[in-house]
């Protein structure tokens, strides 16, 4: 709830109330408490705005961007990634990356080491070897170039990986 003080300042208030009865169950009174949560609400609003700004920024990047957690489970995919992966977003988010990002060597058809797995193992930024093909569920193939980098928390622990890739059909 919003309350206005006598000086006109508006605050966000959390109210709690409870009744108390005597031994026979007769209402004796009501206990009410109000707490000013204006700063907490402002902090939540600022956090939401910041998260939205980052989400919009990542969605606006012209390359495919996929983020995973430290177990290589997809937590984010921008629109370009959804298009290149050839699956609806609901079939990408929450799935192990290996299920939705299948890559092979163009010439040998051998499975290529997933760059996200390498980042998780080595903790370093890695790029993909030349001649890599993304296999889509509709059996189309897309030549790609990519890189993956660790996402680290403030204690420098691996929190996830960001994978960036692009269709290089025109370049080829």
C-alpha cells in the first residue's frame, strides 16, 4: 500500500494485522503494524530495470547468444539463437546445451567438441575450429563460427558460459 505522511511524502507501507481473543474466544483487540518498505521497493524496481536493460541488450545483438549455467543447461537464448537452432524457445531454455547445439566437422562429419564443455573444463575463452556445421532438427545444416566465454560470479567462480555464434553461409 502507498501512504502519504503529513508532510506530503509518499511511502510504500507493508501492513500486518492480527486479532487477539480472551480465553472464551471474545475479541479483545487488534494488533496492527506498519512498516515502511519504500527503499526495498525502489531497490526491487531498480534491479528489475537493470535486468530488463541487459535482457533487451542481449536480445538486440545480431549474433546468436546462448547462456548456460555451470552445468551447461541453457538459461537464455536470444531471437537469433532461436532461429539458428531451429527450435522454439521453450525447447531450448532449461535443456542441456548438448541437446540443442549439435555440431560436426564439415568434412569428416565427426562430432566437434562443444565449446561450452571446453570452457567449463578449462575456464578459458575458446573459439570453434574452422569448418563447423550446426545440425538443425529439420536436418538442415548451417556453417557457423563461434566462441564461448566463462561467466564468473563476484568470487571468480564459474557461474555459467556465454556462447556466441553466427551463420557464415554467405562468407563461405
